[in-house]
């Protein structure tokens, strides 16, 4: 939800107990299922105990593969690493393995990128300190949906530093370098949610979109008693004019920005469940400080779009919501106007789909937009002149009509005009 400056599961078991005057085979019913590895995970020896510095677990739901505007299929997910030793740990390589520890390597992340994709809590950089937990953000890319494995695991290589003073004996239990297997992720068989566009017209930049490190991908928060990748597939939609300017003049007024006041559209039929419309716009080019968690979105609308999914629109102009709680909306209906309220540095629409009627606490859902025109790529930095703030647009590759894709980071697209 925060954007960088432009310069840029419940499981239920049913047990049926029956009585009968006839005989039953009690032996078959009581035979337990035995794990042939006795609980030792695949990839670890059954010949000797191995002290492992890292405890590797997965976060979030089974990821749903999503088609991107690059023609590839993207699978985004997170794994969590706990350093149980009194020694700092440096991750040097992470390999994603298809279908088990002996599977094909489908993604390799080197030390520099691992560091960029690692989140520590509280925030820190560098090694994983003794006793600390980090979250590693991973994004695997495939040529087609058929190429996506049913599950993946990870081979993590690391080195260990010196033990903290007084803990040398404990630290000696662990090797100076290690390779571990863990973080099994099963790919969901579900398809992405397919929706219409949340805005209309030309020149829309998909800022902070999937699937690289940016201000959305790095949002992993402790919410509702768990760590949650709250904005995994979120997009900050900003508009440019025909001269590729996102703003005219010096960009110090919200009205200077091309998208400010643009109509926001219901992405499909649904029912409005939340409306907040009384928070002020904030000045652009200044990141607000001390914004409470329940005010990060500014003015927002949440729509129940069915099948347990909710469309979330944030940073609207105060008082612009044209719907109220309980309203039924139809695809393309205007629900409000694009603004600059909440935790933001410039007017834009923050949009994502969630599995809960809350801005951040629910599972973030993969989605695709059913039709739009792909224009090309936008440079990550903008140039500011006395006449405005301009972006560099590179056309293509393969510009043209697209169906059922997720616009990727720093792409620019055109949507159909408003009805």
C-alpha cells in the first residue's frame, strides 16, 4: 500500500461410529499409518543425526500460478527461516527444487538477491542473527502452467559465523557451512480470480506489481496472530497523459496528477461490505509518518465479489465513495474516485483481492484482468522538469491486446473507455 516516491484453513474430519449385530474386522480398522522415515523429513540422512542451524517453514496458502504480461507463469510465495544457533547465519544460495529433494532445479537465487529478498523482524540487514527469524520472498517463473510442479522444496546453502560470547560450546554443535532441505510448497490447483479493470482509459502504470522486490512484495506483517504477505499481488495504478507525464508542474498538488479524480470501477458484480470516506487527502511527495495500521488505506471500499474473495480499493478522495455498505454493484459501476489519502506519496489507486473483508489481514489472492491492451514498460525513475514529472515509456515487446493476465511491475496498459 505504501509506494516509493515517483523518482523514482480449516480442516474438518468426519468420523462415523456404527453398531451392527454382524461381525466386524477390527484389525483392519485399527491398523495405524506408519511413516517409514519416522518423522525425518526427505532430504535428511537416516544413518546419523544432523544438527541443522535453520528451521524452515512455509507461510501463507498454497500459491496459485498467475499469467503475467511477459508471457510467463509466476508463482509467488514466502518461506520462513529460524536461526536456532548462537551463531550468525549467512544464506549464500537458495535453489527451488521441483517435486522433492532430488528434483530438478527450477530457480536459483544467489547471495546478493537473497539478501534483497530477506525480511528480518524487527527490521535489520545482513546476517540472520542468533535466535532471529527471517522471511524469504520467492518468485518462481515458468514457461507455461503445465511446467509448474505440483510441489517444490528448497535447498538452502549457508555459512555460520562465530558464536556469541559464552555460547561457544553450544555453537560448536553446528557446522561452519551447511546445506539444508526444507520449505515444501504445494501448488494450488485453483485458478486465479478473473476480473475486469478497476479503472478506465489509457496510460495506466502498474506500479509495485508482481513479481519482483518492491514496496508491495516486501509487505509481510504480523496480522491476526500470523505473518502475512498482505500485498503479494497488489498494484498501485498511476495514470500518465499523452505526453507520458504523471503530473504537470512541480507535482506538489494532488490536482497536478493525471489520475487524480479518475473514476474507480467495480471489477465484477458484488456487494459492498466496507466503506471509509472521511479521511483527508495528504500532500504528494511527502510520506506521512506515524500512520496507524487501520488508517494506512486512507479512504477505501471493499466489495464481496463472491467465492470468498473481496476486492479492495484504497486511497480514495474523501467523500467520493458513491456506494454504501449493503449496496449491490455491477461490473463497471463507478464506486468512487482516485485520491491520495492514507499512507501514500502521490495520487494512485491501490488495488488487490483478498480472502477476508479487511485491507491487510486476509490471504492475498492471485488475479488476472480479463482484457486490456499491453503498451510496454515504464522506467523506474521519472524526470522532473518545470513542466511536469515524466516517465520513459518503451513500447512492447509484443504490444497489443491481452486476455486473462496480470500486468507486471512497471508495465503500462490501456483499458477500455468507461461505459
